[in-house]
C-alpha cells in the first residue's frame, strides 16, 4: 500500500513538473513580464509602457489586420506577442538580445518596438537632425508632416517585423543571408501597405530618399551588413534599410505580389539547407529580379550613384 502511494505521488509530481516545463516562459518572456507593463488582450497580446497606450492600440490593430490578411486560415503562420516600450522601460534589456532603443525587432515570439517615437525625437534618434530642413521641405511637397513620417515608420517597420515570420512560415522560404531576409521582410511590408495604405508608403519613401542621399555611412558593404547586422549602429543600420526600401520598391513595381512566390520557389525551406556563397546569392537574386538586384548593390556599395 505504501509502495502504491509512493508511486502515485511520484506520478502526480511528474505530471505537475511536466506541465510546468511545457508551459514555462522563455528568458525574454521573463524580462518583458518583469517590467509590470499594461496589457491589451486580443489576437496579438500586447504589453505596453503606460505612456504608450495609443501607439500600442494602433500597432495591435495593424498586426491583427496583417495576420487576418496573410494567415490563410493557418494559425501556425503567426504566433506573436507585441511589446511597446518607452525609452525608460527599454533600459535593462539583456545584452544577449542586442536590443537598442530606436530599433524595431523580433525575438523569439516577441515583436519589440519603441513606443514613444514622435515628431520631436525621431530625427535625433536616427541621426538626421542636420537634414531636418530638407526633410520638412520634401514632406511638405507631398502634403505631409513629421508626425506623418513617424506614423508611416511605425506602420512599415511593424509590418516588416511580422514579415520575418511570414517568409519561413507562410511562404516556406529560406533566405540565404541576412540581406535577403531583410529584403523579404520589407517586401511583405511593402505588399501590405501598397494594397492598404499607399499614403504611408509615399511618406516613408520621401524620408528614405533623403536619408539614402544625405547620410554618410561608416559601413556600406553588404558583407558588413551580413556580418555585423545591427552592430553597425542605429544610424548606419537605418541607412541600409532606407536604400533596401528603394530596392524593394523597384522589384515590387515590376513583379508585384508574385515575387514572393518566385523567391519561395528559388529558396525553398528544406531540412538540409545548402549554404550559398555571396557570389551565388547575388547571381541567383540578379536572375530572379532581372538585373535589379545587382544595380542596387552597386549603388549601396558606391560603385554607381543613386
């Protein structure tokens, strides 16, 4: 009898322990939950700093729309939570997540974004204060303001981060390097906003053209981007992405949504992923885009002018 009781106790303990292991939070979960954030329930659980409630609601709504548009009734395509943090709450992020305020990021199943970017601090954070008169002038030409620029940046970048899930889970594609991974996330964002909010694209493009022309990058090789990634710094990283946007726009205007399927067929996700050399990647992407890819690599790496 005592032996049976002991076995029963061990079995009960094991069931409790096993359930705990299966439901345990990740290290990043623990970090986010420890910040005592407010919570918005919904398809995308959203955790936000007190000062960021409006932005949190906007971005939760955007992500919900994106997921409904691209999930194709497959709940496994997107499993994500959103953290919208102000600059104060951002302090204390573990270095292993390489999170720096001003960067939009996806880690594990979290999209983590700055929540208090506004028309007063955006140019300072991204290092474009010297270009403010040019930016304002060009925004005025398209009847836009710095506030419109902030809103377009949020829409594009949050869509971009979700695109990092869509490429492997929706398209079943495997980008061969970080540059093509970012390109496809941009493509996803561009596709969505082209269909849903072309005004946001127009505003984002206005700033991208200025940043691409005016900012003097320390790093401009694609190999530097692949090797260092966000380690090039917020300003240089933003510069890479502004030109990447212009590259994506040219591809999109030629191929529209079809390019995503073309990419997936060219770079399918398999159990045994073949590692490609930079030369092989460039050649394959150039063939895929009809020469657009190499044209923009030359511009980025300063072999021809924008």
